[in-house]
C-alpha cells in the first residue's frame, strides 16, 4: 500500500469512527445525528461570518476574500 493510500485509509477510518460516535451520542438515531450536525454547522458558519470582517486578510493568509472598498469603505 502506498503512502497516499495509507493516509486515505486512516482518514476514512477516522470519519467512520466519528460517524459512529455521532450516531451513538444521539441514542442510535441517525436522523437525529444529522440534525444535530446541521445545527452545529450552522452555528459555526454564523460564528465564521462574524469573525471574517474583523480578521485581516494577511493574518488569514487569504482564506477569505478581501473586502472591496465600495461606497461603505
């Protein structure tokens, strides 16, 4: 097995373990696990949206786009 294949296998195993853990945390209900994950993801997206305007472009190393200097800037 090549090194990239080993890395892919390890990542796949990690995701499988995380999936089982999320379902177990919701009492074995996969639908509830998906709902909980969607809610958590939405919360993280809102937090990121609040952080983006105050994080400098250089500090973020370009992971978000520069704000344009439009009428507000």
